[in-house]
C-alpha cells in the first residue's frame, strides 16, 4: 500500500489524543493496507524511534519496536493528513 508520514491530525485535543494513543500523530509513519471507498480504512502504523521521540504523547504511545495494524472509520481517516514518502 501507499506509505507516508502524518503531517497533521485535524480535530480537537481529545480527538488528537485518541489517535496519539494508537500511535497516529504528526511525524509517525503509516501505510494504507486496505481502503474500500467510503468504508473503514486499514492502516499499518510503522515502528520508528524517531517518531516517538517527537510525539507530545510519547508516554502513551505503543512500543516503537514493532509495527501494527488498526482500522479507522472513513471520517476519522479523512482527518489525518499524510505526506507520501
């Protein structure tokens, strides 16, 4: 799938914190695994120690030692801006 770096999460502090809790915040690397139109988007959050270093919620972030997959609703996924790498 397509891979990139999160550049912005559009939403209030609570929304940003919920996504940061699962490792999605500016600077984190992600790969789209599956996207079916307006349905859920399966995303792989890629492990990077550099991303965790810059995360304002780094104490809450999952381990930087392994990648993992999560499913985001279409509306949530559309509020995460990613720059292709």
